[in-house]
C-alpha cells in the first residue's frame, strides 16, 4: 500500500518534542537559511515540508498570499537537528584559527600558513571549515542542538525589494529551481543576490516527479548540467545540487487553505495533506537534509555580550493582548537582554525590553544571528512594519554617504554619474542619486592595503570558509577602506568598465580568482532622496527596479559598502575631484647654444614660445608654471616676450628642442574651486650646467669690387643640412615634390645667390635644386623633379656650385 511504501523511505533526523523542551534556547545554535528562487518553483512547499516550528508569518498566512497563490512577504519557520558531527570535529581541530569578526570593524589576527589558506578555500566549496578561537571553538560544549531558520523569500519580480531585504539576514542559501524549466529570470537575480550575501549555496532541483520515472535519472542529470553551466563564472561553480519533489503531484496541494486546514506536522513527515484530505508525497527530502547537514559551517558570530552594539532587523510587528507589542526579526550584531533599552531611530523613541522569545520559547539573551521576538510595552504596532531597532544612539539619520562599490557584472546597462538608482539598505529601499569616481586611485589604495596586511599578518591569510550574516559587505567582495578627504581624484563622467592599460591596471583588481574579469572598484557618492537610518559599514545594493520585469535582464546594478557619511551642505566643497587640462604651443626661437658638461650634448637653457596665450593675456598669473616637451624636458615660464603673447621659458637641465617643436602646458582644475585656479604636480629637474658655444667669427664684406664669385667658392661649399618638413601634393609615385631643409645656411647668408644649386639626399641619393629661402632662419626650399622619398630628419648635402 501507499502507507507501507512511505514507511519504507529513509527517515529524516528526528528530535522528540520532549527532548527539545528540556534544552534552553541559549544551548541551541541558530543558522539562517534563505530559500530563494523564481516564482512558483515550490519554495513555500519545501519550507512547509521541512519546518517543525512556525512563526506568526510563515507559509503564506496572509489573505493576499492565499488569494493570489504566491508568496508576497518574508516567511519564517524552523526545524531542529542534532549538532552535525563535522562541526564538532572541525571546531576542535582548528580552534587555534581566528577570523575577522564584529560589525564595528574590529578584527583579529589569523593563525595558520598559506597551505591552510588553500585548504580552507577548497573546503569552502564542499564542506565545513575551521572556527573562531574565542567564540566558536568547541561548539559541542556550548550548544546542544542546531536550529535551521528558513527565510522563505517571495519569487515574483515585483517583490525584489523584499527578496533583497530577506537575503541580508541569512547565512546560506537554498536556491530552488524548477527542474523542468531550469534557470529563469528571477532565478538569475536570486543567484546574483546570493553572491553578494553568502558564500554557501545549495541548488535544489524541485519537481523531479514531473519527469517520467524511467527517464527521471537522465533528465535530472541533464538539468544539473544546464544549471552547472549557468553557475560558471560565479563563486558557486562547485555548489552541491540535489533533486527533490517537495510536493508530488503539484505545489498548490501544499498551500495553506483559507479555512485554516492542517499544516504539515513537521520534519520527519513524508506526507502533507490538503483541504480535501488528499495525500501528497515527497521525494528525496532526506537526501536534501543530508546535503544540508554536510554543508553546514560554523557561523561567523560575535558571541561576546555587547549591548552597546545591538542592531536588530525587524520584519514583522504585531500586538498581543495583555502582553504588549512583539517585534520579530534577526539580531545583526551585539546582544540584548530583558530590561535593556532599545531605540526606534525612525520614531525617535526608546522602549525597555519586557521579554525575549526564540520561536515561542522564552530566552534570557539574544546574540548576533539569532531569530527572535522582542516584546515591548506602550508601543503601537501600526507605527512600524519593518525597520531597525538598536542600542540608543548607535544609528544615525544620514542624508548621503560615500561608499566603495562594484558593478554587478550581469547588469548590461551603463552606470552614469548623476543617475538615480533604487538603493537597498537592509529592509529599506529608497531612491538615491549616485556619482562614481576614483577607479584608478582606489585600485592603488587596495594594492597598498593588501601589501600592508600581508606584512602585518606575516603571510597569514584569513579563513574564507565561515558562514556569516548576509548583511556584511565582506561577502560581496568589498574591502574595508578608509576615505581620505585630502586625496585628489580624477574626474570621471561615468563608471569605468575597465581601467585603461596606461593607468597601470592592477591584475588583482581586474581579474577574479577563476580568471574571469570583473568590474573595478569605485568610490560612489549616494545622495538619498529620502534620508535613511543605518550604521556605517552596511551593505548596500543598487538596482534599476523601474526596468520592465519581463525584459529578461538583470536589474541589480551594483553592491557597495558604506564608508563615510556625506552631507551635501557641509561636504560638497571638501571632495577634491579634478579634470586634466592641456594647452599646446610651439617654440618660435631658440636661445644661445650650450655644451652640457655631463653628457657633452648641445642644449639650450632658454627658448621662446608662442601660440599658448593671446596677446591681451595677463602673463603674470602664468609665471612659474611648468612647460613640457615631447622629449620629457621640463622648464618654467619666466616672463612674457614682446606684446604678441609670446613667452620666455627656462630649462634648468637644458633641452634639445628645435624651432617649431611643440610645448605643453599641462595642469588640473578642481571642480569645487570657485577661483578655477591652475594646479600642477610636477617639479623642475635639478640644474645641469654647460659651457656656452660661441658662434663662428664672420668675415667682413669687402667694400670695393664684386665678390660674388669669391662667396660662391668659399661659402657653404659641400654644406650638410637636414630635412625638416616635406611639402606639396604627393606625386603619382608616392613621393613629395618639395622639402624644407635647415642647416645649409645661416640667417646672414644671401640665399638668393645660391638659388639653383644642387642638393643630394645622403640616404636615397635623390637630387634636388634649391628653389629659394623659407623664412628668415636660414632654411631653404628644395624641389625634387621626381620627388623625394627620404624621411624627415634625413641628411642632405649641398654640392659645390
């Protein structure tokens, strides 16, 4: 019979009610497991099958959920298991290790060497790892039972805000996938959220009963293969997968009926009953429990009693007659006891804790990671649905913040500075104007931080195999950085997808450990349109929730860590962003030549430039600014020269500049500087002395007689010059018809007397004829009947006339 077949199935780990009642809540370790996935994949049915303890908002109890047949809000339920053996063993053997802890940026040095780091990295994909020396070691001595709290998140695209809020209070994820449909749009978004909020994920392939029994095994393997391909490039490439049927015959059988029909009797049951008394079986739930137990990791908890750092995320609020108002939620940090004072930041009021419960059992203390209910008196439950309560004075109202952010690589849109995004902080989602900058600077800062951490830890590496609440930005791969208001940042119009190679890309910032590229880190300014209450160091998620839900595109844009408060009225002028400017002029005249002593080069210490300024420009404001050349020589503007905008430049180390060469005035201007002053970072090189080269003595011209023949025979015979420019339209043979040559004559020579003399190129042997002078600096135009193929800079020789 069907009952006999069900009895033969392997039983799930059972804990009797009598045993549970004898164990105080403080001896029960709580781990929060988020159940995420696309709408109608059977998440709630799975939660119902597993759960033995239900909260006031479990299993779609709201009328709207029952009417629509889908989950509309977060649901919380739990089941209890014996403390897994591998947690005890691993905690005992690795109790000397330590990990980073606490939300107030406190950290502990880690023990172990690089081999341990590699071991922990590998075990983070397939099993449990070591624990914290003071807080989590020897869990079997501190805890007797393991409580798995299931956070049932909605799957509909329009409820993404609720999904994000639920994902930030979890330790690990069950990603539920319809085995018959594979990856769907919200499945992919849930996967992205899981990457930001946890490092441990199990893929649950539900509805395998929909496959024919004779093809089931093969079809499940094919579905696993497709999911595995979709996971490539994520940190869940090696995630465990298990095929199940949470409700054989259809998911709606497991829904809670409107008449308050029976709820599944808890873990260990292999059947559930709907309103009509129909039996719906399950398939391989025990296999899922085996995988879940094997993947359980020691939670990263701050177990020190610290009421001064108590933060509690509230997800439901309701009154109980004669008792007060109950706030249910998750403890994010710190601890709380009865009679402690807590603050409601959004309401500007404080209340005393009357009592604490964890799944309907009285508790004397709650700590980080605990799922609990807090009872307060004289508080109207209608004033608060979701939000945060905390130790008095620990959470401030912020109008804006500076955050370190990284783009979600699956987001196809562009992140434009000044754009508006939906920004989620905990259970709050508000609109914010976001400005991005600092990609180059933050890459260098991260590199320095990593080097200093390696030196400080003497090569020890942090343990990556712990589970942790998803609200921490550490899990999103966002480093803990300090923002320096005095640092200069290059202006960016938008988020840079990659840092240009010329900006010294850091491989550690551009590539992930598996070799796949990921967007670089940026600083971002978040200006909230509605102020929010949240602590610094919180995880923020930016989204474009106005995108069409059926567009089959990822709406999650970036993740970030809040680093610094920002108030536009006070801090707008403090941010030092600048733009690079460049003006180009040219050298119009050279100073006296000098022979530099250290390398015997012929240089000029003074040159004259033009085309940088207008003749009406007040040159006094530019005196002292640095001028650069193409060869890297650096000089400074000394004064104006004449009244036509020309200027005099001094090069303390000398320059090999030639007439006509370019001069560069490079500087930066700060966006918030009302004076628009010019700033330069460079410095002048040290002086390099040289000795002046005297020009040759010129012979005086004779007063009587015609000495043309003497000049032609004595002056410039076999002179050597250099091609400075090629001019004229290119001939059919690809050569230039005209060349400008310097060095054959001086300024004092009468070039008209040498017109028609032959010139030959030393490199190509091509002959040309002097056509006339070019300017007043001794340059000449040389025409080539068949064109010249020699390059600029080639030597030419003037033949004797």
